[in-house]
């Protein structure tokens, strides 16, 4: 048997022994399966969630390609493929959802020093620390580089003052990676640093923002004379913008994948909703005008899926392509939800109460939530600017 | 299925690009049009293409081809599309070669395939009878008369039909006009008596003909495939054609876009390049995204054909539909962004617009393929 075949047998065997039944496809319908984000404040409704996270975290398989000395799985690409296939085969749930994994860890691996990697990566991988992202500010949205939260050099530490906004789940997070102004006299892009801040520090506070969907996934985060140790600076002083941009690429990639994965996998898709509410005529959606919109949308979705596949086959190069995926993926996800709401008629606009199914009430809120997709992580217009400048090399205005 | 080209396919693509850049820039098509050339393609250029082996790419080795596959053929057509290069490659090397390779008898293959590969003869596929492609409808009839069949009816918009030596004609041998089971194919020599070809003048200055069959008698050895073989096998040929044509159309889109982006960088108004205006930048960036999606759909269809995918009909319709829509967007925006010069005959961009629309109608436009995709998927 080859090494890879051996590895597959080991993985299968390990998953068989260690993946709890309620964490797999086929678990009883009433089993509480919550998304697990880890961290110091985590509450586990199902103890299996904690068990599954701990076991996967111990193996380093929440970030399987990260070297073992930093707590990762130390696997190569072929091995990761096998791990994914075997997890998929038993319908194993992702043990951990994490901004640490998606955004911070890749930049720590590239820009962090040895001590930072050893300190933070294992805790991200084990889900011990939940991270949030401190980028936008009330006065700095699309013009992110104008940010004003300042970090003053006090010798032993930085003194941080200012406000971040749109910090996802800041009220549930333990640490924040933040962009701060350390060079107030430098040109705006060259006076920014990338800082890691423990949110238990005195002076850090958060306040949830209620969205049009009625939910509060985002917060305002305030820094009032917060002392941050010097060792928490990632990369060089005033060189944070490069890191920030790199991190945004990771973020855009995962936002664009999110919508598509949801669209393709979901049973409650626009076609079945349209057939349910408009009726079927020889297998066709009965309303011909709506049907033609659905066809156009589903064909674009097919082509977009093929484009993600092609990018992977080409080796996933080019940062500007991340902008294309972010732009197209989020716009597509908005159209998908608009079509689902329209297909459902009155039932697609339910807010609360017992007259509507949970799936209908969830659809209304999900539809409203998608409006933020093309704003967060860089608006669609910003993505189009990036494509114009970086790919098409059109001149600046 | 990998959505990337292999080394040989990349090599073919590069060869084709340098060939068309050097030998057939858009001025080549313009020259043929301005001299009112009745062939609408150049025999010398075709001979060179044949020498490069392009005409035999879909033909098995034992009949003088290279059997290199549809992806190889498509990437060549994609490069031809970049300079709007006219040639019988699509009608003969794709449609004719596919029809004979898939359905020809041993004798027919011996007789015709090597001549298609060597460029000695060209073929055309006569299928449409109405202003819109609809292979379900066929009124042209072939009635058995001893060891012959007698053909009566009219085919229109036959691509390269004005120059083809052999016409592959879809005829009704049983059933009513919309009975897809009663269809058969015949090989008809274009100089047969009672066959009348009228060359069409289309907006894209390429070679098309309307062909009337008025008691055209064909020997039964000229049946291609089985009598009453029906539409399903014929669709296999059409899908290969649709995929290859999609690649050509994609090439035209890519080039029209490239020309437009260059123009946005050069053209100055208000003292600055017009490409610095966000109103144009965002439209350009959106076109970029649509072209990227189109590339993926075309690539998936080509590779699906190589691997005999059981999803090929859907992939073919996805490609032809999306490339049709992208062609529409890009050709219109290309003209608009060029401003006044874009609507002059002197400037090349208008050729791309004209070709985009005519090509979209060949073997089914976007709405035809949207409906087909939807029916195949269960929408």
C-alpha cells in the first residue's frame, strides 16, 4: 500500500472512532447542531460539539496544512484532499468556523514573527481564542486607509484610542486584529500598523448593531486608553497596509464562496420554491416570465461555479481574481435571494409569528442579510475599481 | 474534468494565434468583403491551415487526420475568432468531419474523410429551414425511389454552403413535420442536378447559402447513418458544432474587449484618458467578469466533449447561450465606448459587432439554448 493509501485508512479509522454521531449526517433531527465558533465565551448546547472540536483541534486538522510546530496538521495537499474526502463521506460537520482560520492565520504565517506564530496559531487551531476583525471605522468605509484609530508609542506599550465599526461578532470574540494609525504624519497608506489586541484589556468595549434583518452579527468596538504590548505588532511599524490588503483577499475569497456553496447545496432553492408557489406545468415552472429569470440565474450560477473550479485548476493565482469572485459571488447571492423571496410571494416576506414556517421567516431575514454581502469586505464598487486598475490597468482618475 | 489546457493544446493555441496575427488580421476579412469575393474565404490561407493539420484535427488517424480532439480544434477556432478569420474550418473540419466520423460507413469514411483532412473537399451541414434554428422541424422530404432517394424542399442559412462540395442534408424520411424520429441524413454532392444554391449576403460577410432541392436524386449509399435515425444522433453533431462555435465567439469577444480597453487608455477627452472615468471603468470591469464566466463555460463544454460527459448537451447549451449573451454585451459596449469612430466602417470594431450577431444565430441563439438547458435540467 502506498503512503497515501495508508493515510486514508488511518483517517477513516480515526474519524470512525472520534467523530461523534451527532456531528455526522444522519444525526437525529432534534439534535442541536449549532455552528461552533470556539473561544473563551463559547457555550456548547451539544457537548459533542466541544468534544469534536477538541479532538480535531488536538490533531491540528482544523488547519491541516499548517506545520505541526504551530499546532497544525502538517499535512500535504494530497493528504488534505483525503481528509476532506473522508469527512465528506461520513457527512462530518466542520468542527470550527473561525475568522482566525480564514483571515488571521494566513497572514500570521506570512508576516508574523516566530513568537507570534507559536503564541497565536495553536489557539486559533484549537478554537481556544475567537478572533474578530477591526478594520472599518465610522469615517472610513470604502476609504479604509483614512482610518483614525490611533496607537501611540508609549515606550513599553502602544496606547490605543478610537472606534471600529462592523466588527463581526465582537461581543463574542476574545481578541481583535486591528488596523491602527501609528504614523499620523505619514501619507495615509504608510502610517498604518497591524495590531493584535486582547479584548479583556481595560478600555475595550463593544456594542451590537441591529441590522435590517433584525439580527446583530456586527458591533461597534471602542478603544479608550487601551494599553497593548509592543510584541503584538505584526510586521514592521507603519507597514500594516500591505498586511491589511493581503488579509482582505482571504476575506473576499471566503465571502464569495459562502454564497455559492449555500446556493448549490440548499434544497430550498429558487427552482423548488417557484414550482411550489407558481405551480408546475409538465415539470416546468408555470409562470413563464418568472421561469425565464430563474433560467438565466441558474445558468449564471453554473458558469460561476465552473469559474471557481477553473481558478482552482489554474492554481488559484492572482489577487484581482479574488475581487472578481467577491463582486460576482455577492451580487449573485443577492439576486438568488431576491428570486427566492419573489417566488414565495407573501410567504417570502414573513417576519414573525406562527402563521409562517421557520424556513419562511428565515428566508426574509437571510434576504435582508445579503444586502450587506456586497458592502462588507469591500463594496462591489470597490471590487470593480480593483479589477479596473489591477487587471485592466486602466488609468487612475 | 480539469478546466485547463494541456501542453499540446496550449501549443496549438499559440500556433494559431501567431498564424492569424500574421496572415489574417481583420484587414484580411475587410479585403475579401471589399473585393466582393464570392468565396468569402481565401484558398491560399485555407491551404496553409490544412498544411498545419487543422482540417484533420477531429478525424481519426487511419483516415488522414490527427484525432486530436475537440478542445484542440476549439482553441484554434478561438484564435481565428480573434481576427474574425473566415475559413471552411468550422463547416468542414468540425461539422463535416464529426458527422462522417460518427456516422459514416467504412466506404464513406474512406471516400470523404481523407479528402476533408487534405482540404481537397469541403462540406456544409444543411439543417435550418426557418429564420430561427429549430432542428425539431423538418419539412424537406426524401422519398425512396428504387435504390435512390428523391429530395424535395429547401434549406436556408447553410454555413459555408455556397462553397461546399458536399452538402450534408437533414431530411424527413418518415412522420410529420415535427416528428423528430423520422429524420435522416444524406450526403449530396453540391453539383447534383436539380440542386440550386443561392449565396446569401449576410452582415458578417461570410459564406452562407440557401439551397433548394427540386427532385434531387441521391443513391442510397449516400445515406449518412441509419434511415430514420432521428434527432438524437444528429444532435451529437450539432453539439460539437455549438461548442466549437462558442470557442470562436469567445475569441472574438476577448479581442473586441482587448481593443476597447486599449482605446480607453489612448483616447483623451477633457485632457485625460477616457479610461480614467469610473463610468467606463465599472462597465469594463463587469465585462471582464462576464468574459471570465464565459471562458469557464466554454472550457467545460470542450473538456466535457473530450471526456464524453453524459452532461454534454447541457454544457453545450450553457456555453452557446452564455457566449451569445457575452458577445451581445461586449460588442455593443465596444462600439459605444469607441464613440463616433466605433460606428464608422473604416474602424474594425464594427466587424466584431456584425460577426457577433450572425454567429449567435448559428445552431441556436441564446434563448434557444436557455430553453434547452432548462428542459434538460427540469426548470
